[in-house]
């Protein structure tokens, strides 16, 4: 029997495609979801023997054709953002779609008969994320939030972050972006910080696919060049060495991929969608993490309570 096909789609800065057929394949250029997906499927499905992954990144306006596979008429579609799930929903009402969506009910995907997945509650916990940033270090007076215009998860997270920051006397300033170029332009226009001075301005990366698509570039510009502490709504880019985000709070993308793998395996084993179609990731899956290496490079003292790598 020929291996099954997963078409994995993420929002990216340009067209990129990688076929993954071995668990030893280099995953450095793909989203952390993919490593989690492979790990989560490993108990019952071996990549290469039982399935392959066609990984694709496309700009938001270039998703036509992203879900098509010439070799099979009915692949499983794996989506790594709300934007990708909604585009896949418009593309097909028959092929199974498994994806991550912060608020499936609001996005009108929860009742679709061919869509299932998880909610990592990134938008709903935008306030918690902001508060964990403020708890991780002292001295911030302004948080500049990278915010995707007209994108529901980012809008909700922004509102919640503003409320949380206000309780600490901190201002949240939205930095509206829609593309990777917007992000680069916004960060490059910010004044660099003298590392001998207290960090009073920080960067909060709200849950938006376009921001995750350039996570490494955000870290490079905001922290390495501008010396501004940067905090993500996931922990995948918090590392033991440089370059690394200063910190993050949320359900890691890699762990989310493992949880989504359970949905994929159910579809393959039963031929049916799981019930319920979507479920919230339990609170115990959320992680709070900071990087000692990033703190040293920024000359920032981390609080004793924040877990560190």
C-alpha cells in the first residue's frame, strides 16, 4: 500500500516546499508543529513507510493550489494557523482538515463536517502571556505588541494584553503589521537600547501567523540589533544559547503538533472525524520559559520565579 499523504500548510514569507519522508530529515526550515506531528504519530505510523508530509509555506494571498497534490485525490490537510484552516475550508468540503484554531466557534469552522483540531487558546490567554512577560523581568514601562491587522486571534490577544498590562501601570502600544516587510520596517525604525540602561521597552509577539513566519528575524532585529527584550506567545523560540527570544508563554507549537497527531491518527484509524471536532488544550500544557543566554546578552536580570533554560 502506498504511503498516505499529509499536506501541511503554513503562512510564510515566500513559496517554500519540502517533502519529508524520514524522521531524520532536517526540520530546521519548517514550523515546530511538524516535529511534534511526527513524534505524535510515531507509536502507530512510521513516516516514510506509512505516510509522507508535503510541507508548504505560502503568503496569505498565495494559498491557491497550496492544498493540491497531484499524486493523490484525497490527502489529509494539516493546517498550522486559523488563516490556513479557513483557506482549506474554502478549498475542499471532502478532504479531512486537521488544524489549530484559537476560537473555532468564532471562526465558523467547528461545525464543518470535514474539519477538526485543537485550540491552544493563544488569543484567549493574551493577557496571561503579557502578564508572564511582566513577571519575568522588572522595569518595563511600554510593551510594543506586534499585531496582525484584521486578524481575530491577534485582535483578541491585544485587547487582553492591554487589560493585563494596565494593572501593572504598563502601556501596550500596537505595532500593526500585515506582512513580513511590515514587521521588518517596524522593528528597524525602533531606536536601539543601550544595554547599560534599564530595559523599559519590550516587544510582545502576539499570536499571528505572519509573526511566527519570521520569528527568527524578529529575534535577530529586536534583540540582537536593537537590544529590546522580546517575548512570544509560544516557547519554541526560547533557547539555551543565542539567538533566542528572552521568553515565552503558551502551548509550544511542537507540543501542539503532538496533540494534533492524535486527531490525524483517529481519522486514519476510523475513517471518521473525532468527537468533539475541536477541544481546548488543557491548562497543564501551557509553558512559561525564559532564556539565560538571551538575558545575559541583553544585560537583564530575570525574576527568580520564571523557569529558565
